[in-house]
C-alpha cells in the first residue's frame, strides 16, 4: 500500500510540474495545447489548472474570437505572484537578487565578501540575505525559495559545499543553514554549472540541447548541458576543465599538479604575465598594474602586447575546449568571463583550434562559439536552480493547498 501511495504522489508531482512548466515557458497557452504537450487527459488538465488558479499561481486570459464566434481562453502565469531569491557568493563579492518567475529582476544588492573561515562566510551570507529581505519587504509577495551559487565543489543533492578554492571548508551544509534561517527551501550548486543551466533556460543556448559553457575568471571551469539537462555526474568534480594539464613543466597549481590550464589563462595568470612583460620593458599603452579589463580594451585598440597575451591564452584555452568538443560534441560552446570583452580577438584563435584539433563530422553542423549573455547578471544562476525545482522537481506542490 505504501508503494502505491508513493507512486501516486510521484505521478501527481510530475503532472502538476509539467502543466505549470508548460504555462510558464509558453507565457500563454490553452488547456487543449497543455493536454497535447503534456500527454494528459483533458480532465486531468482541468483539475490541475483549477488547483493552480485557486492558489493564485496562474490566471485566465481571453484571446481573439475563434471562427465559431467564441472567445478562446488561455492560461498564463500570475504576474509577480511567485518570487525567487538568488545569491552568488563569489571569492570577493556577494551578489543578491530578487526575481519573479519569468526572470525579471525586482531588486538587487552587492557587497564585498572577504571571510577567513566557513563560519564567517556563513554568518555574512545569512546576515546579508536577512537584511536584503527586510529592506526589500515592500517588493516581496511569496518567496518560492532561495538559490545560491558558489565556486568550488558542491553536492547539489545534499546542499553541502565540500571545497572552495579560496576558503577552508569541511562539508559545509550551506543549504540547511540558509533554509533554517529564512524558512524557505534552499538550492545550491557550483556557479559555473548553474550559469550553464541559466543560459539553457534564458540565454544563448535556449535553441540547442547540448552545450558547453567555459568560464574564465579567478579560475577556469565548465558547465555541461547534455540532452537538455545539466550534467552533474555521480561525483562532485564535474567540469574541472581548468585542471587539464597543458604544460607538464609549467607552474604548480593549487590542486598539486603542474601546468594546469588555470595557471595559464585565468585572469590573474594573464595579468601577472602582462606585469612581468611591462616591467621588462616591452612597449605597450598599458599601465604597470593593468587588470584584465584594461588588457582587453588595449587589445581591442590594437595594442600588440595585449593582443599577443590574449591570443596566447586563447590558444591554450582552445586546446582544452577542443578536447571537450571531441568528447561531447556540443552544439554550442559558450565563453564567459572578462576575457570576452575582447571576443573579436580571442574568437578566431579558439575557432582555429576547433577546426584543426577536432574531428570534423559535418561542416554544416560544426560547433558554434559564442559568448555568454548572462555573465553580468550573477543572480541568474541561483534563480535558475529554484525555477528548475518549481518546474521539474515538484516544488510547486508546496504552493497548492
């Protein structure tokens, strides 16, 4: 009997989530279209949509008059009803955003983040989230959950952070801490993986089922969408493209290996090489302590030192991406990070690597290289984690009486 009840609960969760997902993703859709898309009986769709309407989650909209003179009725998400709190806890800054279910940003906040321990990190995060909710109270209707992204290794299933590259943590149950403090469900994941999912939901990979997002910032990492789903693997270390060895005799990486991609193409690696070349007298328009943004701007203006630095980095990055393309054959590769400010400089180099270092299957189906449309919106990763839970994992049932 218990197994029968469990199966019925699973079917209900799946059906309600599927119907709500169809309405949210289409924006406006009829009951007949929902039944066809979700492969549900008309009676089931009517019952589920009535529950969603009673909960204030969807509304009816009158459309144009049909051929028989009757006004067709469609269903749409209730504007502003469900909201999502999202945060990105990076190495040096904390970004917080409040969004509606469509992804529209309602409020945002950012502050420096320099913790010395996991306790300080957790305390600052919780304090900032509580303060944000208190100050933005007038904007808040109904919070569905909070999504948080961090660098490092995250077990998204358990909500535990096991490693951060800049902070000593030991199996930090971050989702549990946040959920207990705020009284709402919390979902966490690695920032880059979450951004790959966000690009698939809202950005430049919406039109494809397989994509690889490669982010270059303090480190280098990758997020993979395979067959329309975020690939998270059975272990935590997924997408660690930054630790592919490029130069066996290169500099030692914090992971213990030598010559990792991250030691060659991260922002700090490029900036350090730039500073050394400037100090040695190499002519350039760049200042002595130029950062990545300045290097990109100079390269765009034709500065030789800046251009050579970025092309060298793009060549190393392209080699690693080519390995990923040979393994996964994604439809698109998405580049993210400050380096993309000089996309016209690095793109030809990376494309050359793909053209010469990958197996060519069909010239008309070659992997496209584009840059992220959401990288400058750091809350979108956490937002997408909660949105996925609402549309695919049954979280919506918590809002139906």
